[in-house]
């Protein structure tokens, strides 16, 4: 069974550039205002559908507001069978501050 690890923004950018998936567990309203480009908003409502279609071999980065809640979600997703799961240190707030050009509405 795989475990998750915490990564910084630079590591996350590198993984995304290599094809990592990004899931954002913030509420839908916050996600719709601004999010990491190409991220998927993941909630309890769409989790089963996401898992049914997910590529478990691709790295997965989990993002929340500040990097706290994403750790629990990353642990859960790692236990679901993803090979490489990461929690984004500092969450979306750190991402937005350091990589505003890699955000979408």
C-alpha cells in the first residue's frame, strides 16, 4: 500500500509538467473562482466517479486551502491504490502567491 508525501510548490510544478494529476478539495465556489490550471475539484459527491476513471499510475497532487486538509485526503487516496500521492505544502494560497500564471478560473 502506498503512502503520501508532502511536496513544495517547485516539486509540484515539476510533477505537473511531467503529467501529474491535480485534485483540489476546496469547496466548489472557491474552486470556481480560481484554481490550479487543469485541476479537478474533488468532493465526497464526485469521489466515486473520479476513482472509477482515475489513472492510478500517474502521480497525484492533492491541494486544499493551506496544505492541512489535503494531507488526510492524500492519505485516503494513497490507500485507494494511487502509486504516488502528494499533498501540496501551503495549499492553494501558497500556489496562488508563487504561481499566479498557472491558475485558471
